[in-house]
C-alpha cells in the first residue's frame, strides 16, 4: 500500500478558470470549506485569454435588449438543441453576474454616459458584450482572484490561517475522481513539479476543467486543454452529452506555421472588420442560410449602415454565427479563392482609423505585429478556421449543475454540455461560466452540508489503483498487465501528434462517413499503443509523463466526438456532414449520450480495439410553451419536428 497524503474538504473544485473560481467563491460564501485545484499556474486558464467580452442583456447600448431576446439568439445560435432551461437561466442571470463583477472591482469600458459599454458579436441581435478592450478575460480572472484573496484575508482574521476555508493548489493535476459506492468521495492528484501524489477528500466535487482542443492539430487552445474533466466524469460514471458539436472558430491565424490556430477575436468583425477572398469580394453575402435570411443585410451598403443605425438596417453577414462563417471560409479556400497561406483576408485597415484599431483591438495589433510581422492598421490579416470550443460536455441538471448519475459530482463552464446546443455564440461562454459556476458552487455546498455527518470514505484500494495507473508509463515495456513482449514503449509525443492529425483530418470541420470510420480505426490503434506509452526519468517535473497521462483523456474524448459525429446523420451547428448536408428536423429533439462501456469505471475490462464508449439516444424535453411563444411560428417551422409543432 502506498502512503499518500490526504486532506479533508467540503467541496473540491477542479479547475481555476472563470467557472471554477466563481464556483469556489460561492461555495466558500455559503460556508463550505473549499479547495481549488488547477493544472497550470493560478490565473493561467483559457478564461484569461478571452478577448471579446461577456454577453449579458443589460440594454446599455440598445434599450430594446432584454433576457428574452438574448434567450432567442442563444437558441437560434444553438439551432434549438440547447438545454433550454440552461439558456433561460443564463439569459436571465447574466446581467446580475456582470454587475456583481463590477461591485467586486472589475473595470469595464464605459459608454459616453458612464454605463458599461457593450459591443456587437455574431448572432447577437443587439450590442451585448461587456468588455475591457480585447482583454476581457484578464479582467474577469483578475477580479475573481482578488475576491478570493479578500475572502482569504477575512478567514485569516477569524481563524489565523489564510487557507483555512479556501485553498488553491496550483500546478497539480487530477487524474481520478474517487467514489464511495455510487457517490463522489474526492479526487486523486499529483503535483506537477515534484510528482508527489495526494488525495483531497470531499463529498462534493465540481469539475470546471474547460475544453478539449488539444485533441486537434489546429486549435486556439493551449496545452492544458486535453479534455481531462470530460474524461474524469466519464470514468466516474457520468455521461457526456452531444460530443459531436465542436466549434471551429472562423478566424484563427494561418501564418506563420508556428502560430497557426491562434485566435483572432470576433471583435474584429464586431467592430467593422470584413472578410474578403483573393478576388477582393466580400463573400459572406453569398452564404446567408435560409433560416437567417430575414435578419441579415442583402448588400454591403445596408450592412455598413447597420453599424451606425442598427434599428433601421440589418446586420452584415460577417456577423452570422461562427459555424456559418467557418463553413463559408472553408468553401472559399476549397474553391481556390483563398489567401496565399490557405485562409481568407480579414480587413480592418480600410474600415477604421489606425488609432481606433490600436485602442479597440490592442492585443490583435500586437499579436499580428509580433508573431506575423503584419501591421493590421495598414494591411489585411490572413485567417482560417481553428478548433476553439466544445459544446458537448458533461450532462448536467440545468438548475443545480449536478452531473447526471453521480451524486456529489457537479460541472460548470466549458466542460458542461447542453447550454449552447449545437453552436455557442461568442461572449456566451464568459457569461455561462459566471451563471453556472455560481450555481455549481451553491449546490455543491448545499449537498456537502447535508452530508456533514455521513461523509463518504476514500478506500486505500482506490488510492492504490489510481497511483498504479499514474505510474504505469514508467514501466511500459510490455502490454498492460505487465508481461514484457520485448517491444519498445511508445513515445507519448508521437501518439499525440498522430491523434491530433487524425482528428483534424477525419473528424474536423467537414465530416464524411468513411473518414469517421477511418478515424475510429485509427483511434483503436492509438488506444492499443497508448497502453504501452512509456517515459524515461523520474517523477520530478517530467512533461513526457504528464502527456502520457493526458493521452488517456484525449483518446476517450476523441472517441466520443467521432462516435457521436458518425451517428448524427444531419448537419447542425458545429457538426457538418458532407454526406448529410442539411439540418433534419427529426434530429432536433435527439441528444446523444456517451457512456463508458466498462461498468466498473476502469478501462481494463474493455477491449481497446473495440472501443470504450457506448452511445445512447435520448429524446429531449420539449421547450416550455411560454418560451416557444417568444418566436414567430414561421421560424419555429424551420426547426421543430412535426409532432412538436402540433403540440
Ligand atoms: P478554463 O478557463 O479553460 O479553465 C480550466 C481550468 O481547469 C484551468 O485552471 C486548468 O488548469 C484546469 N484543469 C484542466 N484540467 C485539469 C486537471 N486534470 N486537473 C486540475 N486542473 C485542471 N469566450 C467568451 O465568452 N468570450 C470571449 O471573448 C472568448 N474569447 C476566447 C479567446 C480564446 C483565445 C480562447 C481560447 C477562448 C475564448 N473564449 C471566449 C472561450 C472561453 O474563454 C472559454 O470557453 C472559457 O474561458 C472556459 O472557462 P472554464 O472556466 O470552463 O475553463
């Protein structure tokens, strides 16, 4: 038996992005002793990279905005597959969460009359994104961190210890959620620097680990985003919802190769930037789908007038939802009308004075100057689609953020599914983090308080199994089970590169049946080889070992994406099938749930060649009547199935 240090908490939050920090603040304020654990440095999360802003119907820039319009936009963007109750709560509560941030010290950009300024973004009917230049995420994280520090200072005054009620474990990776019977009992983790194992025991665990982008070759995501939370929940027995929906942001950098995929914020288009092909044509006017025809301008003149007079003109098609713009760019490049490095041109230089560009888009100005030697005030950027966000995620109860099927497990932020349906609107993630982070922290604290006298137990056996799993890459000469067949171990970096290439090429922005079947075969091969992923050296800071452990998660999540994408024979939002190019109303009310095939919660009992995921179809709950009444009947006819319309 290994000796692994254990500490007791009421709530453990895995992930310190916006969702995790907001959950931790709420849990602590509701009296729960709360630990936050994160893989990277405290403050370094995707949230900090968010540029454009937080969507909230505060009606500061247009008095006609309200939560009902925001709800409508979110459902349209998600092509009506959203877990509608989440979309409702999100639209209703987002303004309160932004104002609350302000009371905690966030400094947003202002309108001339001193209110929080709001900018345009794709798919939002009114200017709705509260922002701080193009560095909104930085301000959000700074504010939440400051709030945490102030709570710790309060605790120091009362208990003499800053960390008595709220502690952050940074640069520590969770590899397993532990359970006592069916319910959660804590997490198993290792310190990245020393390799030391430890256990945080708690009746409630909130998963808020963000996205999965590192399974794809071209991505805006950074190294941490290996789908850990998705995999941890799956291994703990919770299903993942609609994993086929992966958002390819239309505008990532395409050049130079070393920075390919880095995000070019949608604010560039929100503030007036336009997309052109190699012939100089603003091609988006050719790509307005029927469902959006009435809402978007038919001519460049009308689109341009909209920036000044949005009440009497329709918006330009550059501001269609991201899935539409990404597909259009893909089609232009394929038709031979792309830019020299395989993207299209995004131009602000002819649309705004240089000093306005530098003031409104400072990060973009520096990003292009430093990484590509391009001055965006004088020339166009070259951009193309990049894997950005996953709409699929842990299946949760809308009001409580409780993960389905595993008592004590909660999920919030990008790792949770449902809120965004088949496609997320820009700005709706930061608001999602705050709304559902708070709800997750609240219900996790309540759940833990109700079990204060019957805390779940962590068995030594579970800890030993988790430790053995984590150590396996150091003794990987033979297949799992330990027999040495003489074959050399597999290099985790090679396996990762092959995985990223396969997902990019075969389950990427445009999908075809034969290619996805090929992807599943490739994943089977990688799973078998990953059991032999081996590393040299020791546990002190060893990135190869960390990657070998992350591979388990990426392979699980990639299988979920590929299986669900093969199953859904239609095109909707972030899932485009060349062989089924239209949206099919029959699929409108069908969710695809991925369950772990091995009922013991391990991976050993399943044959890696056959796969580790079972896919189950589920009918969605009908949208409540008063919410449906917010839409015109003609619009609903485009989305809803016959029987839903009849009802
Ligand atoms: P994250 O902020 O991604 O944090 C995840 C946390 O989990 C991190 O602390 C990480 O270290 C930790 N973690 C992961 N795995 C483990 C593990 N195994 N053990 C322990 N800890 C772990 N959205 C908007 O709404 N508006 C925008 O303007 C916007 N701009 C964006 C720009 C960029 C470049 C990117 C990449 C995304 C952008 N998004 C934007 C999306 C948005 O930023 C993310 O969806 C959101 O921040 C996710 O927040 P989160 O709290 O769910 O997770």
